[in-house]
């Protein structure tokens, strides 16, 4: 039995900050898009946005959306997200903003508290989405 061959394609976009290490912001293969964790970095300034967990969640999701769209998909095609929080006590505040980006047909989600995130961010979000 042979297995289908799928190419690995690197996603690039100038709508998000450049990767801060040896990784791609997104990769597609077959019918799937895999994103790297998106930090709440403003592409214009190259810095973490100010304003607390809600502002940071919004920016991380804007960046996530940009990567998914650059791959040829959209947020309504996201099947799984992982949210990394520096403080699980901020979950409800993060969730309010998250719910404004994912309004129906919700993806599966995991949320975990981590000891630290790059650039001392409060949140980082990654996703897997379908390519239409």
C-alpha cells in the first residue's frame, strides 16, 4: 500500500513579524496549515503590544489570522488551537477576546500555563487549519 506524497510548503507574509529563531511562521502540507506560535508583536514596531492580556491576545490572533490567510485559508477553517498563557488567572480575559475571533463552529482548543514566553509575552497562540 502506498502513501500519498504531500509537499511541505513554507508560508511567508510581511503581515507578521519575522520568525525570531530557526523556524517558519507557517507550513502547509496536503490540506493542512500548521502555524508557529504567534506572539503579540506589532509588526510595525517589532515590540510586544501594551495594554495587558486582552490587547496581547488580540494582537496574537491578528498575527495568527495573517499567517493562516497567507497560507490560503481563514479563521473559520481552524480545526485546533493551542493557547499558551503566562498566567492562567487571565484565562477569562483572554477568552473574551478569543471569542470575538472564533464566533461559531469553534475549533478544538487547549490552553496551558507556561513558566515563560519569548519576549516576556503574556500569551502565544498556534493553530492547525484546513486549506479549502
